[in-house]
C-alpha cells in the first residue's frame, strides 16, 4: 500500500461513518426475518413456502431496484437515493406490523416494499458512494469497513430479536424496527457523493448507457456477475432457512439465533480480512477460495452429527466467508471501470446476487414442503460452490483501455 492519505477530506470521513450506520441498521433488520417464520405461521396463517416466497420476492426486488438506485445515486447524489429507499423500507415494516399483512399483502409488505427499500439502503449503494471517495490503494479497505460494520448489525439483531420475540412478541418487535429505520433515514442524509472538486477520478463524458455497453462487452465483468449469483443463493438459503433446519435436527431455537449472531460476528473479521488481502493479492483468487471454503463449510454442517458445537462452528466459519466476497467483488468492478458509474455497474452485479437470493429463499422452502427436508437445497448449494470457485479464475483484473489512456 502506498503513502496516500486514507481519509482524503472531511466529506469522505462523514460519508464513511454515515454509510456504516445506514448499512448496520438496514442489514441488521434484514437478517432477522427468518426468526419470525413460526410467529407468522401461527398468527397470520403464512406457510413456510409463502414466507420463503416473500423473502425471494424481497431479494429479487432488492436486486432489481439496486441499479435504479445506483443510477439515481450516480446522477443526483447518494443521500437522495438512500433516503428515498428508506421510505419504502419503513412502509414495508410498518404495514407488516400494523396491517394489512395477510395473504397477498404479506408478499407486498415483506417482499415488495422491504425489497425496494433494501435496494437503496443495504450494502451496495452506500458502499459504492464510499468507494467514490477513496483511491484504488485504499478503496477495498474503506469498502470492507462498511461491510464489517454492517456485520455488527447481523450480530446484534438476531440476539435482540430472539429476546424480544419471547418478551414482547413479534408485533412490538417490528415497531422497534420501524423506529430504527427512521433513524437510518436521518443518517442517510449525510451519505454524500463527492463533488467535482473532491472527486479522485479524472472527469469523463461517458454516458450511463455507454458505461453499461462497455461493461457487458467485458468478459471479466460477465464472469464476475455470474459468480455473484452463487453468493446470493448461499447467504439467503442460510439466513432464511437455517433457523428451521437446526430445529428440525433436534436443536433448540436459541441455537438458530446463535448461528445467525455468530455469522454476523465473524463476518466482521472476514470482511476486514478480505479487504486487507485485496490490497495484497489477486482479488479473483480471494473470491475463488471463499466459494470453495463455503462448500466445505456446508458439507461439514449437514453431514456431521447435529450438535450445538457443530452448529456454532458452522456459524463462525460461514460467517467469516459471509460478505467477505463484497469488498473483492466491488473492488474488481471499480478497478476495471473506474468509480464514475460504480453505483449502477455494481448494482447490475448485485442484481445477479439477488436473483440467486430469490432461488435460495424460494427453493429452500419449496424443497422442504415437497420432500420434508432441506437436503436438496444443500446439495445444490454445494454444487454452486464448485461452479463459483472455477468461474472466477479466468477474470482479468485490468483497467479498461479508456482508463489506461486517460
């Protein structure tokens, strides 16, 4: 790493802090939905398949709206895109709490509205705005800090939610979530894109359409986009269905909450370590290794005897690998194409991630209702690990000619 100053200016510092808070709140609330499934089933008559479908729709809307919010952020400023998204997120949680929240309204609330909200508040947009403030030498470190703080939400929220569901019930728990989302809306105002004077990249007249055309002609971008599908499938299958899976194997509900919390805790270290390694070695090698290790973690989890120790080891190991793909993936996009359209270009990559998330959530529930177990979903997750480990290897981490000649 060179001697460039890490924090370039005051706006960069404020944006980094605000983006961390936004992602902490957004991902923290998002990580807990699997813990509500039995309450939704008992009180709202929502089946496991219906819950899985709602999460699938949520993931798909998260991905579909990500490039839209990315384009808004690139053109009008990050704070405007994120604040708008928080409005949808708040409405989704509020209606899920207050109603209407049964039948098709359950899918609209938890699936459509929350999904749109996540498209602009969760990790991709805040992180892309942060990336615009930092030079190549420090960019992945800054992005990994945002990811790591978001992981703190993954750690805290399941513990609080598990306690609150027992003490206060699911309705009051969702009301508290609404309050936190309002706080996120206020903080989002400070996630500012750099001005022309603060920009670290030379100005260019490339259009959004031109940037997209350039990206889809680049083989490495296509491979990266295809591989990120697997990341989405993995984390949503685990985050959505592991609580039910461990209970079916004879473990208690607190073990499920502990797994989700361990994922969040160890993802803090995994994200920071991935960001650090990305400044030292090839990012594509890091990604290939992460996906291979995920497959090994799943194999040990499903084939070893069910116990709290094995469950905790899975939570820690999979957590270390959870969002550690994000700094390296976004770093490759920024390295190849620059940061001007990082919001929309990473948004497209993230759309692939969310398509994978849809299938991870929906197929997990569907396989369970059809066959009485999650076995086929796990087998598919393992096969996808092998696919992702291989597909990242041909990626070329080189800036496009346009940037080389500027």
